[in-house]
C-alpha cells in the first residue's frame, strides 16, 4: 500500500498518465491523472470470468485517490468515496 501511495504522488500531470493496481483476487482499479488535482478512476467489471464493462468517475482529487487506494488495499469499501457510473 505504501509503495502504491508513493507512485500516486509521483505520477506526472501530463496527458495520458495512467496507473493501475490489482489485488490477489484480481480486483482492479485504474487511474488517469489529468492535472495536479484532477483524476479519473476506472474500475473494470468482470462477469463470468470476462471483462463486461467499466465503471468510472472523473471528478476525483488527489487526496480522494489516495484514500481510495488505501481502502482498496485494506479491503475496505473504497467505492463509497466515488460516484461510479457506467
């Protein structure tokens, strides 16, 4: 978790910067950084072992992203911190 948080802090603010995290159970969250304090989260949804669709929210601050990452790795409810939509 600490390494992941450091990587979030280091991600440059230039267009196309992307970072993703995968847990042992294959749960995945991915982020794109648009500006210093502007992020998108993308959460792939797997159904019957195959990619079905993604849920996303493009209105996240850096602090919110870091809290989502913490909860993700702690196995806590990270989804409540964002407004995921298809």
